[in-house]
């Protein structure tokens, strides 16, 4: 089957209010949601992208749809829900870094179900994409959303697509035992696993890069890319491992940096790069993304990434 899309992502897009000065009630409105950030990053990197989600029939939902369309992300399979709102979150900044406060309980996206995926447009996008990207947050927002993620992964696998999974553990959304069980099952269904040190430490008490990579491969992931923030990344294809050094950067706001990494990695791989070259590119893109406020506005375009490389 011809592949119309390079990257299709599934999850929850949200409207973001990001504090611009610590301790003061001044917020910059933007957008967020981990898989939404990733698919926008992929689109800016030149990939053909689509997003699968549900939004509220409200001004926030309208603005999210406008964002995706302006970024060239296909929205034809997105549902609008007249009974449930779009999700919102606030980012505050302090000496310990950035903190998140969410208003997403009962959101339109949390009402997604596997039945929706089997209806026309959503199923078509899963079957005609080179890659599906999902995350632990996508699974954590509700039991039906978790079922939807697993259904999407299976549909994508059946269609011969690569499946990318970012652990993105958020223990405020679900208990550790359930998170561990669902995340490890998702890794087993993935071709590309994208953990962080914090994820691995919380899930399995692992803090050594090689041990984390071994864990990912043992669960079934063919490729593991460990995101290390300012220290870069470690990538493994199961045979070869490579350390990717970080870039010197003055961080302003790290919101969405890991999502930027994921989107750029998948875009470059869909465009023909191997895992290690794609990870180097994604690492540079993430270093640029932390130099501005918000999860979406600072996502870089290829010219800026190539200049840094």
C-alpha cells in the first residue's frame, strides 16, 4: 500500500499558558500536548504528517485545529466533541525548573475509543503512514484512551508501519503499577522506544544508560533512543550503540524538548536517515527548542538545525 504520510501521531493536543516571569501572573498563550508537539516538529522538519485526536467544540479546540492546519498537519480524522472541552495546562517556572498544572479531566481527547479508529479516516491514516507515534501520556489520560493507543499500534503494525513509543511517564495521571504494566506492553509492540532517565528510574530503578537500553531491547523494542537532556542521547539499533553529545545552549524553557526530539527523529528516519544520523539531527533540534518559551513556538526548522550541526 502506498504510504501517504511519513508520521501520524495520536494523543491529546492542549492549549498552553506559559509563565513568562517567575512569581508573576503573566502568561503567554501557546500550544502543547506531547504527541501534538512531536507531530508539529516533524512537519516543520519536512515530513508529511497527520494527527489523530478529539477536541472540544470551543475556542481552544478551534485554535488547535488552526495550529495543525497552519503547520501542514492533516486534520481530516480529528473529531469535535460538543459535550467535552479541550484540555488546558499552565507552566510555571522556578528554581527547580518548570512545573505543570493541568485542566484535562474529562477532556474531549480523553473520550477517544478504539471504535473511532475503525471508522474510515482514522483507520486510513494509520494504514497509509510510514510511522505511528504514541506516548505514555496518550495512554494515561483515560482507560478508553489507553485502549485506543493499543488498537492504533496494532493497526499500524498490521499495515507494516513503524511504531514509535515515548514513555513520557506522568505519575500524576495514573498509578505506578498500571503505568509500568501498560508502558512495558507498549514497548513490546514498538519498533522505536524513546525513554528518559527519569522514566527508567521511576519505572524500574535504572539509572545507567546501557542498562536502560538493555531493558528496552529485552522488552522487545528494535531500537532504543535514550534522551539525556543537556547530555545529549544514546542510540541503539540492537547491534550498534552510539553516544550523541549534547550542544551548549542557554535554556529558557525546556517544555516540549523531548517531543521536539521525537518528531525530528521520526521525520529524518522517514526521509531516509539511519537511526544514528536521525538522532544527531533530533538532538540539535531539541537544543534549539529550549531557547524560547512554549512547547510549539520555538520548534526549529531545518535551516536552523543544519546551521547548528
